[in-house]
C-alpha cells in the first residue's frame, strides 16, 4: 500500500463562506432576540413579615411550654371539713354495706375459715406488749 498525505491533496470547497466578524456579533444578535425576563420585586415589608411571624411563633411556643411546666395541672385538694366528713361516714359503714359491693366470689373467699395454728397465735400475742390482757387465768 502506498502512503498518501492528506495535506498535499487538493481539497473540495464547500460552497459556503462565513462572513467576516459573524461569530463576534452572533451572541449580541441572539441576546437581542431573547425577551428579557421580568424580575419579580419582593417588597421588604413582605419578606420580613415571614421572619416576624416565625419569631413570634417560636416565642409563643417557648412561653407556652414554660407556663405549662411551671403551673402544671393541679387537682383541687379537698378541705379539712370534707376529709373529716368522709372519715366519719366511712366509720359508720356496716357489714351489710360492704357485702352490697362485693360479688359472690369475694363473699365465698371471705367465708372460708382461716386455719391458724396455736403457735402462730402465741407468737403474735407474745409480740404484743399487752399480752396479759388476753390471758385468762
């Protein structure tokens, strides 16, 4: 195969010629044809309104949280008279009143006799300071 050199061969002309300075002025022409976008102007008072609202919400949240934990939920405490009346009423409850609030299983459990050994009774009485009261001689 013979070597050939492309630079020595005659070249075919395309038939198109670029005018002088075409590419230098091309960008200016294209930019003139593109419509310029309208810039939205945001007034300062509207932009700062968002910041003010955010700051107010944070302050309100912090104040509300502090107030909630400081005050807490306090239940109404009964006065001394109400407590005394309750204790007096509870002292007057009879066995019949207690049985009304129990179901059959509870009553059966209460009716079962509890087996306590004599040793356990003696140990309990000796542990009390006034065991002579219980002794019959």
